[in-house]
C-alpha cells in the first residue's frame, strides 16, 4: 500500500489543460503561501502523443512545460525521457498517487481511464481522477477495489471543477440521506443559452464558446446533454448509492432550442436552463437532463455563462445549494490539490 501522508509521489496520466496547470502550480508553489506544506513530487508523466517522462527523484516540471510549449512534446534530450505508455507506467512505476487526467471517452465507456485506475488500485496506490469515466462507468467496482487495497479513490474535480461538492457532502452532510440532486453543470450549454438571450443565434453562441475555449471543436457532447448526463450520474452514483450509466439518463438535447423560444420565455419571466436531476423513486434512482423554464427569482436563474450550481435536497438538512462563478483552469487544477490534502489528512 502506498503512503497517504506527505510526501507523496505522483504519476500524471495526461498533460493537457488540467495537467499543465497543475504542473505550473506545483512548479510555482512558492507563490502560493498556503501551499507551503504541499509536499509532493511528480515521478511519472504520460500523454497520448507527446511522450512520457519518469524520474523517481522528481521530474523537472518547468522543463516539461517548456518542452510542450516549444516543441509540442517531450524531447529525447530530456534526461527524464521514457518509453512508457500509461498502463505500463501505472503497473510498473513506483508512485503513491495516480492522477488521471486523460479525456473522457463515452464511446469507450470510460476506458482507458478505468484500466489506469484499476492498475493503480490493485497495487494499493491511490487514485485521483479528473476524468469522469471511472465514476460514470465503474464507480462501484473501483470503490470496492480501493477499499480492498486500503487505497484512496478521489474525484473532486469531476463535477463543478475544484468546488468542494463531494467534500461538502462527505464531510459536512454526514447522517443525511440525499433525496434529490439537481443543478446546472454544463458550461457550454449555459453559455449558448445566455448568448441567445442576448440576441445571438445558436451557432454564434457555440462559436463564442469555442473562441473562449469553453467548448471543444466538436461540442456535441455538451449540446446533446452527454456531459451533463455523465456529471449527474457521477453525483448519483457517489452520493445516492445509485448504479446508473450515462445511457440511463432521460436526456434532452438543446439543439431544438431557438432564440425565439428563449426570448419568449424571458418575456413571461423565465430563463431556459439545461437542468440535470437525480431523484429517488422507490428503491431506485432516476436521472434526467432537461431544458427547463426557471422563474427569474429562482437561484438557478442567476447562473450566467460558465457558472454552475448544484442543489442537494436532504432529509435532515433540507435544501443546500453550492454555486460557482466563472471557473478557470486554475479552479479545476485546485480540485486535485484538494484531493491531495484529503489523502494527507486521511479523509478519503
Ligand atoms: N478542462 C477542465 O476545466 C476540466 C474540468 C473538470 C474535469 N476535466 C477533466 O479532466 C480531464 C483532462 O482535461 P483536459 O482539459 O486537461 O483535457 P485535454 O487538454 O484534452 O488533455 C488530455 C491529456 O490526456 C492525454 N491523453 C490522451 N489519451 C491518453 C492516454 N491513454 N494516456 C495518457 N494520456 C492520455 C492527452 O495527450 P496528448 O497531449 O498527446 O493529446 C492530453 O495530454 C478530462 O477527463 C476532463 O473531462 C477537465
């Protein structure tokens, strides 16, 4: 079993937006006084197409960032250059925490991230995943594996970036049964709806989201409700004991929403929002993603552009809301840091 107290040695799987921002924060941690006790090093780093690095004494993160910036990949001149794919790294390197930051593949039902997580947990190594696939397609299996191997399996970044959604439920809401979760959890669709309220077309809204790097080149996962489905399934599986898959969600695409429908709703005192929900029905949990007319004085109506919101309805605590305004990639990277502190404090 790996250590769960600092110092912790990390294996990065993925070095895209999140991995690079996390590396930047770690490389510049002296600029963040409250990170003084964050005693971690990165001993392995794998990517899809940019090569891999490994060094048990700690990779030079500034050099790694510079090489990707200047050459688009790690260079063989780097003393830490390694011939290593992600699964082999997970199976063979000596690390304490695998940080899963590869892209989610719905077509591949969360793979290969699930394989990476399984390889680490079987060796008693902790896993922090930013990739939602392991929660949406294999949460029960991986949690059991983590328990059997006395390892942590953490995932704060997967929903609402670094906001402490899971930590709040885990630490501050103990003893409550969550009856319902709903929220606005997809930035691209909310951004496009807000753009249409300002008089833009659907296509202009999508282009704006792409220009601001909120939406991917192929935004269909967001606009067709897949991303929101994956997130509500992650919340339901972790916090409501559900065993849902994204395909089980009653999902509505937003492609049929027109600017005239948006402005007509606004004239009547409503904003249209893509609301995802999970609720108990007898012994099961059901989930949906729906275009919903929200009254202007409802907290969900205050969520603009890239913001998000989640509401828990509980038996003891009533309704609790958490909202996030204008998240950045730093917010996302912080979610991993929060999980590292959770490992260090033993709350996993
Ligand atoms: N961006 C956000 O704000 C945000 C928020 C919450 C959660 N997330 C989740 O965090 C994860 C990372 O997001 P991102 O924005 O950093 O994605 P990204 O920019 O697309 O980067 C993904 C990285 O994973 C690498 N990769 C692909 N397949 C791999 C494999 N088999 N093994 C190892 N690495 C592999 C890619 O390699 P190449 O560099 O060679 O392409 C790239 O370095 C995603 O699952 C995303 O859904 C992101």
